C-alpha cells in the first residue's frame, strides 16, 4: 500500500485524481491545501487525511509528508513554492515526485499550434514556468514532469498519449479525464519507466491550430 500526498489548489484535476486513487487502488491519500476542509468532502475517512497549509510553509509540508511515498504537485506557478516542496521532500527523505505543468515551456510546441500556444501563454509566464520545471529537474529527486496541453471536460473520453521531452509537441487539447488517467499510469507504474522523465501529454489525433473549444476575437468577426 502506498500513501500519496496531493499538493496544490483543490480543483477538478486533484479531485479526479483523488477519486481515481480511492477507486482503483488501495492507496491512502493526503490532501494538502489552504482551507482544505472547506473544499474537500471526505468520502473514505479511513484512507483520506486533510491538512491545511500553504506551499510556502516548509514545516507544515514536512508534517504532511510523514509516511508519504509519493508526492503529486499540481501547482508549479511560483519558484519559491516549488523550492519549498523540494526542500521538505529532502528533509523527510521522500524521493518520488510527480509534477504537472503546461506544454510550451521549452519551445517544443510546433506548427500553427505552437505559434498560438506561445501567444496565449506569453513570454513572462513561459519563463516563470520553465524555471519551476528546471528546479524539479535539478532537485535530485525521482521526478516525473507531465506537461499537459489545453484541457476540457469530456467524461467519456480518457484517451491520452505521451510525447518525450526531446520531440516536437503538436497536440492542441486533452480531456481532464485523459490527464488524470495519464497521471495514474505514472503513479502506478513499477517499471521505472517514468523516473527522471519529462513528457508532454495530449489527446491523440488533435494536431490542429488550437483547441476546438477555444474562440478568440478573430473567430467572432463576421
């Protein structure tokens, strides 16, 4: 049995991941977020623990990591937060980290989608997100980084494909269900395939200029 610590804002991804862990494994889950008790309704009290804290509170993170085997970091927006999580993991000798960010931080998106993606993210955000990912890769931890493309909701579609870091990424969209399934594949893998690895993740067959659900000003012009 494994204990998984879920870090970051409570949102549909972390909620879906928690549910998938509880349904498909025997693992225990620790959910760490600010004011978490107001955001999460515990469904399996014997397997779930809620801890109220912020990603900048190293002492609280150390407390949350007691007995933890795997850390899932859903939020890599601020370098100080990522560094604090890494420091807490090293202090508690927790080595396994799965972290998510977005595609485009390495200039790996190609074609018309690449141009559109960079425009949407903006250079300042790309630089900030890249620095966070770089900190994880330099951490010495057994990390996996998953860079997801633009997300949408489609409950009956969990298709995904992973693209290695050194390959161009052209996939414009991914269902949240596909992302959660991809995270679960990494979480439950025992082969070591995903250790110290960095993948883009998207929906197969979605090589297009932009996600189907996204409209900008040009699309609304007559």
